[in-house]
């Protein structure tokens, strides 16, 4: 890559991802009129997610075929105005959007699709961390400098150095190398762990863990100042089937077969997103199952060729092996149940990898190229992030759960404005002390929705108890495993949890949180879904069971017009529910029980909507347009989802109990 790469762009072909679909269509029209000059404002779409840039249904592709699907899920004015191949056919080379561009899933398919469609440069007011790093890794340029956009609109050329000026030194070097794999092959073969001397200044727990895992390379040192690019040695690296084929494709283009992975014993492959592809409305409707089968085969071929540890999809009714070799479930939930330990670094190809931060480790999501590079070199790239301290004070009111806390945080103006993007969220306070590890995992998991790099909770006696009871691990906390008094934080957020209410998030974005009591209208539902990594844990199922068992005692049943789905996060959760007798209550209440895996959360299983008019109440972590089908998705806690299933409309458990007591809901 060089300066002429930018100077040679055809600057008359811009795509403005605007709120007005007519602006988008004008950009794509072959005879488009001249767009407004640089000084004229266009109302740009904020919060464009990777689900919109590349809908999940096309993720079986991992080569130039992706270019035909770029932006086909982007919504504007209630429509999806960008047709298949439209971006490539229009010759678009510069894309412009608003705040928090690329939020959501860590899928590298999104910047890859843009690049394959011919896009060379993306401008946005702000970018989500994983999206932008993925773009860097494959050589797709990004910028928040709208002064450069104005230059281009005025017919002037810009240089690569101008684009790179806002980036850290490591990112600049990677982009000049043409991407991360080329950089890694050249510079990281001799990387080595570098012990950082104990700091004289107070440190956060995150900083302490990073200091114990940082690598010194030819291009990077051990400076842990926020904004500095560094490499880490991870304790665990994991990938799932949506990314393995792409990673293999990249590696075989860069390295000579047979591949020799770095420390193979610390790499884990999961097959967790395609368990129900034969029953997935989206995959069946679009005839995608053959493509998904080929994608899964590519995953299995790579696992076999490299000798990776593999957790595969269970067949229906398959019993667990005595040695536990076929335990299964959602990758990041499995990491917390079987692998991650306090003080470790865990990286995975999923934006919800921070799930394991509930154990007091640094866990974060990366893209396919990052993981492919880490497979070969053992080095994981990060830009050192600043930390936000979240104090959860007071006492949680009855019926208010961790999901309600995170929906409250997501609705805060500073979070909606992107002030949490790329930050570490450290959770502390009286409420954290009382929360179980499962509930803490809801908070750290949904740091992905907060825009954060990761979330972390300092390990304590509850952590030690979790490891002993769930995993049989006798773990001793080290003296350093806490943040020091006086440690520096970029921001501090204090929440009086005593004042919190039960919340739901309206369709379109997890940040659309509001108290259930404030809805003011009856919102009838068609689907109630409980499951996913965020809400498929033991204590989530405790909440599902508590509401349904109460309803059964009252003579209630799931509302006739509602389909109720419950999906376990892991085999351990499933077996726990069977041991507790929960499964009998679920079946008596008419719930459709789904085996451990991702499902409707990623629009890849039963429970997804099939019609735009359908309304879902779901315990999953995100409700971006198209995320769980074409319908509208409300988010809520496990108890709220179950109460709504019984009532037939969105309500909290306490509201349901009141409706029954007062006779508003006949039994």
C-alpha cells in the first residue's frame, strides 16, 4: 500500500449511509446526480451494525463472493435500500456513516465484504473497536477525520499518511505492510514474553494482567499507556465454525502447508452456531443449508489438519461420554465452564468473549485475521484501552436482575454517545459483591453491547466457590488479583441499584432501555425466547423455572398465541436442569426445548421470527435490525421473558402476579 493507492480513487463515487433511503439510492444509481457539496450536511445513520453490513445468512462465504452482499442488511426509513451487488456495480470506493459504525458481532466478513465490493476507505464519526481492527488487519482504510472527506468531496487528493495520522504506530506499520498476516510473518516469529517490572503507581487489575502477558517485538515494547499498540501472549485462543474456514483460507495463502500452529494445546475449536441450521427459518427460506454444510466441513478439515481440541455439535439425544470429551455448548460460555481462570488472557472470535471476565480474567473478542495470526505466532494484537470503573451501589430490588443493570447502563447518554467504545469496564461495589458468577457474566458478556473492549470483575470467594463447585478446581487467589486503591480510570460511573426497576429494550438497539412500568400500552408478543450465552446459564434457568413453576401453581399456561423457546447454553446447564427437575416444568408449560448452542440470537435456529409483523421478547444480548429474523425484538431479563410468555404481552413478573391477583389475567 502507498500514497498513490488513495490518490487514484474515483472520488465521484461515494456512498452516504444516510437516514434517508433516497440518499442511499441516489448514491448507487448509475446516473446519479452530483451529491451535495462538502459543506452540506447529510443526516448519517448511526449504529450501523455488522449484522446489517453482512447479514448472518451469508457468513458461509469467506472469499470474494462476500463482495456481492455488502450492506444488504442496512436499514433506512424502514427499508433495506441496498440490493445484492449494488455497491460493486456502482463502483463505490468511499463509504460515509455516523457514530458507532460496525457495532455488534466481531465478524470480519463485514470489512471483507466491503473490500471485495471495491470499497477502499470508510469514514465514520466513530468506529467500534473490533470492526476497525478487523479492517486494519485486511488493509481496508478507515478514518474519523471528516476534513479529509471534505477534501475528497472538493476534488482534491489525499495521502495514505494523512489517513494514518490518527492511528497508533503499530496500526500504521500493519497497514503499511498490507495487513496483519504479512506483518506477523515478517516481525512476530521471534516475539517473546517480556516481564514488566511492578509499577510504582497504583494499577487496575486489567493493567496487572496485561503486564504479565505483554510481548516485546521488533516493532512494539512494553509501554502500557492507553492508545499504545502492543502484542500479548494469550493463555487461551478459540474459534468457532463461522470463522475457521476464513482463517484457513487466509493461512494457506500466507504460509506453507502443513501448518505448524503455535502451542496447539492452548487452541480450542467450537462448533456451536450451526447446530440447528436444518431448522433455522432464515437458512431454510434462503436455501443456505448446503453452503453452511460446506462451511462446517471446512472447519472440521482444519481441525483435523492441525490437531486442535474440538467441541462439536451434539446429535439429538446424544449422551455425554464418561470422559466428558463431547461436552458441548456456546464457545464463550464453555470457556468459563471449562478453561478460563482468574488472571489469564482469553481471546476468541466472538464479540461476547468478555463473558469469562466474570472470573477475573482478561477476555476479549478478535476478528479472523487476528486469530489466524495468533494461531501461527502466538501473538495477539491490542491497542491498550483506558478503563471505566462502574460502581454498583445499594441493594437490588426484588425482581431486578443483572440484565436490568446492563440495560440501564446501555441507556445512559454517555454510553449511547459512544463513550464506552473500546474501554475496559471494571465492575465493583456492594451489588457485585452479592452477585453470583453467572450474574456477573451477564454484565461482562454484554460489555460487547456497551461497545467495550472487555469487562472484568475482580475474583473473590464467590469466584473460588464457582471454580470448585462447577469445575472441581481448587484455585487460590493471588495477592495481586485486585485493582489498587488510587488506580487511574478514564471515567467512573456510579449506579444506585436500589433505585433500579425492571427494564426492557425496545426493538432496534440494546440501548433503547426503559422501565417496563413506563410502557403505557399493551405490547402483545408472538415469540418468547430464553437462551443464548447471555441468558443460557444455570441461574438464568433458575429464573425461567421460578416464574413458570409459579405460573403452573396458579393454573396458568403459556398464552395461546405465544411460542415459547428455551435453549440451554451448555450441556452442563442442560444436565443441571434435568437434575433439578426443571425440564418437567418446562415441558408441562409447553416450551420448545432446544439443545445447547447458539440459535435464534444469531438468527440461526428455532425461535427466530419469520415475519416482519412478529414481536419477540427475548433474553438475548442484542436486538439490532434483522439480528433474530425480520420481526421486532424486545430485550428483557429471563424472568421478564417468562412472565411475558404467560401474560401474552410484555410485562414484569411482579406485574404478572398483580394481574393474576386482581383478576386482570384469568387463570
